[in-house]
């Protein structure tokens, strides 16, 4: 309802209830013209109702489309403009109306229906959308809250660990300044898509631990690291660049257990996703032995419940890409080597994993401080599907016209013709109105069924011919390396290079001496012959 109509109805209500004794006083209080109140009291109808019969779809059919939109939105499948137009076209065709809808029909429809609006749709994986339901999320949050109370766990003893990946030289689009008149400008970037994985750990108190960097390869190389500064992290390699059971257990022993050891005999909570390396028997046994209570997030729900995913990783990766972009402008977008990755990630990490950003991530999940409503009402959480009401059984009319009506508009036109020729009783008008609504709803439900059948056929076509796949398990057995061992390896390599250089110099000196001696001997022989 538009503001003018709402104010007009409010003025009429106040007049009828006796709040105001005159139309002029009501019009002044509600800021509406007095003549509008007068005409409405004399029997005029609102503009929207007066012109309903000129609309292609009846109010009942448009209301059905609105309910369908809300139902699809609750399933995380909000329809696009094209799908809404397609549904409306189906309803019209079932009523015998084959004329295409106007170009401005969507905007007019949204103006008439305030319950829905046009917004930007953001992509999300189907598995994530279907899993992130209020019931599953609330169950996890209640489990966390109950566990924390039972074990009397402090804020500083609540931790979250997650693995993220970064492509070394990939930059995102950004605003640039170029020659006026150009529609777009291309910016050179390194384009190196080599993947590096990082294990990060943060607490609800805003603290971060040392990270674990996993390179893809057989073993670490000294040329991968800066010669001046090697951050005090842990480094390792794996065949695919991702974590493994062995790496997960060693992360516990080398980083989490020693760096989060509380005073006394207190418990710690570690929140993680259900990755295979986290549910390994050795991993879980180590946690229990050191009084670490593991809580696993529901499947495909990390985008709403993982503190690291909700703020820190986003800020961190944006900072890393900004570092790479700035360096690209200095060296003509040279390929990003691992050495540059380490230095760039080091600077981005100081900003992305600050105490303020870490606390924001925990707050957005509703875990700490405990506030389930924050995440339950998130736009990324699928609401319970709305079951459409069953079609209402309407009374049927017989012998209203010589021809069978196909649309609600046909009933309306017949009613107008009958009113011109004879007076109709209230019950007759009521029956005609119900018949028109029944036809409108029937067309709408039929259009919905057609759309569902088409969707099911498409899904069936996708399922046919799909071959069964087997998972390929990769289990690399590399160990961790810390900054000290890497520095020692670099120093050793430098010493070996210096030793090789010394030997080369000595060899060159001996060769030069031998050449000089031979030249002296030849000169002496020449002089002797002379």
C-alpha cells in the first residue's frame, strides 16, 4: 500500500471512530486532500482497485506469484526477473491469453506487490545453501553453548582452525584511472596460479597462532624463502598442496598444543570442519589426551559458522592481492615466486588477522558472544520451505453464459453485461466473484505444476548417463620444517656456494700461474735460440 492510500484510510478510520468531527480536521492531521476523503466516503474506490480489470493478471494470480516467489526465496532459489515473467506468461497462456507481457510489467508488478523486491542475487553452492538450515545451525550452537558451560571454558580457550588456499599470482579487478572515453582498461598481472595452502588458527579473544604453510612439491627448497627474513611459521610440502592426516597430527603437536596450553588443568574447545584429516583417530586421540574438546561444524555450513571464513580470510586475501598488485606495477607483472608469496602474505596477515578482524569473525557466527539470532537470520541461511496452501474448493455456477469462461476477465465481463440488462442479487454476484477467483487460482497452480515438471525433466536428463566415480586418496608423508631449519639450510647453501667459489678461484689462479710459467719458459727458449 502506498503512503498516500495508507494516510487516506487512516483519516477515514479516525473520522468513523470519532477522533475527528470534520473532514477538514482529519485531512489536516493526515496531510491528505479533503476532497479525497469526501470522494472516498461517497463510494469511490482506490485507483489500484478501480483499474484492476485492466491488468493482465488478476489480483489473485499476482498474489499467487508473490507466494511462489517467497517460497522459492525460502529455499535459497529466488527467481530471476526472467523466471517471474515466465511464470506469469504460463498463467496467461492457460487462460487463453497468448499476448506477450509488456517490457515494464516487472517494475509495475513490484510496485503493486510490496512483499517482494528486486535485489542483487549472490551465488552460493547448492550443497551449502541446502545444508545451512536454521535447525542444523541452532543444533550446533546449542551443542557449543552446552559444552562450554559443562566444561567451564573461558573465552581465551575457544579456538577455530581452518585451511585456506591462495593462488600465488591471481589478482582481482579494481578501479583504475585511464584515458577518458575508454570503456575498460586491461591491467597486466602475474597470472601465476600455483596453489599454496595455509592452516590458520584464531581464538575468540582475538589471538592468532603461528600459521602452517603447505607448498606443493616433494621437499622444501632454499630458493623458496627470502634471504633476509623468514617468518617464524612452520613449512612443509605435499603432493597436492593440501593437508593430510600426518600434517594434521603434526600441526597439533607442533603448534596448537604447545602454543595454547592454559594455566592449570583447563579444557580447550577447538572448532573445525569435517575434513578427513580432522576426524582421523590419531588426531582425535591427541586432542582428548591434552584436554582439547573438538566440535565439528555441520557439513557445508562453514560459510555461516566458521569464524575464519566470515571476516579474517576475506580481509587477508584482499590484502594479499593488493600486495601482489602493488609489486606487479614495479616489475612489469613478473611471475610470483614462493619467496614473494611469503613476504606478501606476511604483510597481509598482519592486517587480516588483527584482533579487531578476528573478533568480528567470531561475532558474525553467533558463537562468541553467544547470539544464535545473528546467524539464524542471516541471508545465507535457508528458511524452512513454505508449503503452499491447497486449492480452495469453490462453488460452481451453472448456465452463467452460453460460452464457457476461460479467464477471470470473462466472468467480470459477463457480470457487467448482466448488471446492464437486469439486477443481480448479492448471492449471484458473490458466486460470480468466486468463480473468477477459482479460474485465476486454477491457472496459477497449473502454471506452477508445468514449471515443476519442466524442472524435474531437466534434472532427470542430468542424472542419466552419469558414471560412478571412485575417490583417489592421496596421503603424503612429509614432515614440518620450521624457520630455524630453513635458515640453517639457507646458511649451509650459502657456505657451500662460497666454498665452491673459493675452489673455483684457487683453480683459476693455479691455471693462470701455469699459463704464466709456460709463457716464461717459451720466452726463455726464444731468447736462447736468438
